[in-house]
C-alpha cells in the first residue's frame, strides 16, 4: 500500500510544530533599524521639496542640504545592510559619479553662468547613479557586471525590486515587535508599554481640550505651552508625512530588497535573456550583407556629393545661405540621428544574423566600414561645433552637444574594438559616458 505524502507531512508537523513557522517572515536586526530610520529620512526628502516656505520649483540651499543628508543616509543604510556582501569594483565608479553630481549642487567652475545641466536634470542623474550604485554594490547585476544587459538591470533596479518589496519596511517594523526576545516576555512588555504610552497621550490631549473649553485661563496656558514648544501640526505636515510613506517604502524596498534577491536567480535571468536573444538569429547573413552594402554605398555617395557642406568646418568655409549657428545646429542633429540609426543597424546585424561576423570575412569588412563611416559623421559633427564655439564661445547647450558627439564617437570606437578583438567594451562605454556626464555637471 502506497503512503500518502500529505499524511506523512501532517505527522512530521505534528511531531515538530516549530517547522510550521520555518517559512514565516523574519527580518534581521539591521533591517529593523533601517526600517525605522527610513521614516525620518523619507520625511526629510519630501520636506526638501515641499517645505513650509517653498514648493517644488524653488531649489534653495535648504533643499540642497536636505537632499545631501538623504543621499548620505541612503548610502550608509545600504552599506550597513550589505556590509558582508561582495562589492563589485565598479560600484566605486558609480558612487563617485553620484558624489560629483551631488557636489555640483554646491560647487561649480563658473557659478555666475547658467549650468550645463539644470537642477531637474542633476537630480535625475543623481537618482540614476544612486540606484546603479546600489545594484552593483550588492552584486545584483544580471551579467555579473554592467554591460549589454543594461535594460534588464534597469528594470530590476528601478521597478521590480523596489515595487516588489514595497511593503517590506512595514513588515520589518511589525516583526520588530514579534521577534523572540532574550528574556521571556520582554518584547511583549515593550510593545505593551509603547501602546499604553500612546493611549495615555491621546487621553491626556482629549482631557486637556475639555478642561481648556471649561476655563479660559487654562486655555491660555495651553496656547503658551504649544507656541513655546513651537509645535505646528497642520495640513502641510500631515501631507508631507503621507507623501513620505510611499517614498520611504520605495527606497527601503530597493536597498533592503536587493539583499533578499537570490544572486544566482539574477544571473540565471541574465543567462535566459542572452539565450532569448540568441534565438533571434534567423536572418540570413546575405540579407544583412546586402543591407550593409547599400548603407555604406549611400554614405560614400553622400560624402562625395556633399563634401563642401560636410567638411566646410575644417576649412572654416560656410555653405551658401548658412550662418554659423544654422550650419552647426542643423548639421549636428542630422548627423547624430544618422549615427543612432547606424547603431541600431549594427545591433541588428550582430544579434539577428545566422552567421557570426567573426566567421564571415565579407560581413566583417562591411561592419567595419559602417563603423568607420559612423566615426566620420561624429568627427564632422564635432568640427561644426568647434567652428561654432570658436566664433561665439562656450554655452551650456554647446557643451551638451559636444559631450553627446564625443560619447557617440566613443561608442563607435568601443564597438570597433569589440568587433576586432572580440572583447566586451559596452561597460567601458557606459563608464566613460557616466563619468564625463558627472564631471560636466560641475561646469
């Protein structure tokens, strides 16, 4: 006669009742401490944007200081939670980028001029660097390092982890009162004392209000006491408290939730994503060879017919009907869009061709030709910007455009290195782009 597994399980649980609680939620002491700290930190974050004397659009010194305090709390909390976790070396780079961007809120090379990145852009970059630092600090990158799985890592860090652990903070707070204490009954006693104190305070306030209504002198005494303590419990405070709850839940869910992710599962998802991309290799290499040939021929014809227009900046010669500003702006954005198209085409050839470029000599040569032409486009864009800047000087917008052109050129170089040596260089491109962006925020 076969044994019933459910009956056996019931017998085991009956003999060992503690096993029923093995999968119950539990939190570490570090998580519980950080959960309480995050309530105050999130309130400071919200207060920095919605203070009593200003709203979101006022980027004053108070906002800068409070944002810096919150950033330090986030870093210290993440380090405290994951002190024993392996740290990826690149995490120092992302932390440094975040620190430089934060420093730019206080110190700039030209404080009397308009910054390259405005306050809104600076805050956006700061948050991106902070999240990426947390992912690399906890070694939860899908590929083991930053690289071509960037979209998957971004989805994990900005959406899946924080929202998947959105209620982790409140669970850690509740678990603080359920943890088995070293001495029997001390935990329950602490919880009972806290509840009794809150109940007593509420009853005291109700009683004082009744007495104040019965006697005007007592009402005056309470008013003087309230103003002496500078208590201001109004709609603004309540609104900021309510808004800080989802903010704190998101930040704590990210920082603590990363540690609750199984690293092996994260790497498995990265491997699965690579295997899924490998299934896209359905396009015959002859098709992509023809497409690359058409693109390369079109660019060569364009270079030949428009040589004066394209290369006029090298000889400081403007085409007829163009001012320096029009020549630089129009040509720059057109060339950047062409380079973006080339990057998409190169990615499609790399990921969907049935034949690897490394084993197809003709396809390999055509890919190199496309990258070389893209680099020429980047150099032309930089030459036009150089002419514009030499005539009218630096401005934030011109620096932004120059930075973008340099990043695109660097991407072409990195892709060419990968193509020739078969070594991964996407992470290098990411780091160069992020580091230069952070440094540029100081201007």
